C-alpha cells in the first residue's frame, strides 16, 4: 500500500490528522472502487476542509493501472459532489430569506479596537441576494473551482431559491471542470501522479491570497465608512 501524499502542515496534530485522512481516502478508493470515489466526494463536499486535491489524480492513476475508466471516475466524482451540494442547498432552502436576514442582523458585527464594525448588513444581504438571483448560475460555477467555498456556496443558492434544475446543471458543470482535468492528469502521469500536488498547493494558495485581499479591502472600506460618519460601526 502506498502511503498517503506527504504535505507540509505547521501543526503536528493537524498534520497527523490529515495524513491519516489521506491514507484512509486512498484505501477507500482502492478497496471500494468507483463507489468509494462517490462517497469521498460526498464527504469532501459536506466537510470542505478535507484535503481532497489528491483524490482525483490518485483515481486517475488507478484508471491508468486499469482499475476503472477515466470517465467512470469523473461521473462518480460528479455524483458525489452533487449529493453533498444538494444537502447544503436544502439547508439554505429551509433556512429561507427571512431567517437568513435575521442571522445577518444579529451576527453581522465584530468588535475591533473598541468599535463595533459591521462586517455585513441587511442591505449587503439584499444586494447579494439580488446578485445571486441575476447571476446565480455563474457564481455557483466559478465557486466550484475555488477551495473551501466550493460546496458552501450551495447554501446561498438555496436561500435565494435558485431553480433546482439550474443549480444541478451549474453544479455538475463546475464539478466536472474541477474533476476531469485532475483525473486526466493523474492518468497521464501514472505512477508520478503526486507531482500534481505541488501545483495544487500553488493554486490553492493563490485563491487564499485573493480571498484574503478581498476581505482586507472590504474591511478597509468599512472602517473608512465609519470615519466618514456612515453607520457601519459605533464606539462603545
């Protein structure tokens, strides 16, 4: 049995946890085959921090070995991703617009340097809801290619009452755009499939940097709004 892919984690306990999870995932794929890929894709969508970037290259390598076909891997992964996304979509649908707005109003502020700064507001929520209704399909499609948010984007899709047919179509398309290249590369590289992990790290870090930059810009604009006297924060 090949050991799980080695990753550099700063926290030893976290490193051990994810190494064990990676090894378990590899064993599940090798023992269960395509159903194992579907189950892992489902689990990864329900628990986004799961390090799944090795799953499809590994499955591609196993397809190279003749365990199953590349198309089988892609279909199995899309089915699992859809199942996990539909669970979050249902959660958002049941939450509904009114309760989501109540949560935003109640928990949309943080304390910073003696001030309460609004991270988000009911107005922001209404604008986001409108944007999701207008461009929900594209938002879901792009989010499927992003780390962490690729599954939780299904929650606002449900809150916005996005058409279930459209949600399934865009989620499946986005999932396929993520799964197919990784699987094909794993198949193409064969026993050298782990080379992909280096580039996956770079890809993920680039997205994290962009998301961090966007969050920083958002916070700066909030603080500047407070200084201009806009009702985005209040000194205690």
